[in-house]
């Protein structure tokens, strides 16, 4: 019989749960960004619904990644870099949402009542937001302690 640590099952569950949320988020993100891969493309441009779907997918990726990386800390106190990383993930997502939905919020190139259009400046803004999310995730990765 093997002995297990009391919190190991809960930890494994949280890691798996976070990874599953990330995978569902990735599929949702791809569905919104490129619906033709699923045979659901009805428009030559990205409209409001597609933008909203890929932003929901990005949110799920951020939440799942945070759950997974937070679990890897295994109860240890997080470093300042890890706290900063969490804030970068949140900030990057906010940047992606506000640039992706710029037309809907009224400060894009096609403000209301025109049909929202995902233009080149919005693409750059969302990519910058995603890059900031990635940097935040990198900062959240726990560094193993050295034995002294």
C-alpha cells in the first residue's frame, strides 16, 4: 500500500481542473477567432459575437492558467514577481477586452450605430493584451528552491 500526502488528491484535482478550463477556453477562443475551422463561418469579417466569444475564451484561459499556476505554489508564499504576474494577467485581459470591444464601447473606428468591425488597430491591441497575459503567466511560474 502506498501512502499519499493528505492534500495531494486535492492538488491534482485543482491542476486538472485548471488545465481543463484552459483547454475549454482555448477551444472557445479558436471558435470565436476562426469559426470556419468548425464550419460555422457566416461572415467575412469578425463581428460582435465572434469578438465576444474569443474574449470569453481568453478569460477562461486566464482563469484556468491562474488556477493551475497558483496550485503549483503548493502553499508556499508567492514572490513579488508572482503577485506582479497575476496583476499583469488581469491587466492584459482588460487591455484585450477594451481594444477588442472598442467599437461597442464607442471609441473605435466604427462606433455605434455602425456595425462593429474588428479592425487592424484592434488586432494589435488584443495581441498586446495577450502578450502581457503571457508575460504575467511566466512570472507566475514557481521557481524550485535550491537545497543549501
